[in-house]
C-alpha cells in the first residue's frame, strides 16, 4: 500500500508541477514506471485509485489521460459517500449544509441575475401540498442548486451538490407531505427568493439558516 501511495503522490506531483496538465495523455506504462522508479503493478494500482476519484481517465485501447479536473468531477466522491449514509451521518451532513448553504445564499445575493431569479421562481410554480414527492424532490434539488450556482464559486456549488442525497430528500418531503407542512416549506423558499432579488445578503443568509435548521430539526425528531 505504501508503494501505491508513493505512486499516487508522484503522479500528483507531475500534475501540480505542470508536467501533466488537464487533458494530457500519460506516457506509456513501461516508460512512466521507469521514469518514476516504480514497478508497473504499483503504477497500475495508483492509476486505478486516481481513476476512481476522477483525476485520471483510462480509455481502453487508447491510453490514460488526466481528466478536465473540473470541480464537478473531483467532488463526485462526496456524492458516493453521502449515498452510504446512516441515520447519524445524515444529521452530520445537515450540519455541514447548515454552514455552507447560508454562505452560498449570501454570496448569491450579490451575483444572482434576473434570469436566475426567474428560474428560481419557476421551480415553485404549480408546487403545492398535492404535488408528488418525486416532483417535490426535483423542485428542492433545482432550487438549492440554482442558489449555489448563483454564488459563482464552482467548488462550493459542486460540494453542495455532492452533499445532496435524493434518498434523504425524498424521506423529508414524504414526511412534510404527511404533516401537511409542504406549503410552509415552500413559503420559506419564496422568502429566500425575495431576499435574493433585493440583494439582501444577510437576510438571505438568515433565512437559509432557519430553513435548513428547521428541516434538520424535523429530521432529528423523525430518526
């Protein structure tokens, strides 16, 4: 394992130094293993590990390439981990969201465009207590995703997207539907959109904090 770690570190250094850039093809396995002073088996294990976290792209019959290294690719592992959640870790995920989402909303207040606001409000059209859980989940994902995108920080948006779990969201919206609390939740979304439209960063931050905290509290009681 230590040798594989060394191989991973050496490939990482090649990328950080600029010797390899996004989209570049790695040298052939034999050539690269000799260059790095590693066995070919160790190099293969390192390449497999870096492929899993989307740093490398192995194209059968073509070669191995450095990916685009875009944030959306590099944070995919977060989504994988979130999908493995247990009840306690779901609450910890919400604690992280409670820290990050209000910050994203505050940032978005200074950048959000008229088109993004229109899209944000469109997610709430025709959504009510009778809307299916599947459609409520889709609304929620798009609504929060648009705010994160409007913050104009690709790493933050990708990280928040990775922390989103359809399974958890479905569970929450199913519970809110049963408790006839969908309208209240949607009114919170509308208030957040209003704050963003006014460019009020602190109000948007506060409303998102209350919103996430309320859902988190509901989830604590439901678990």
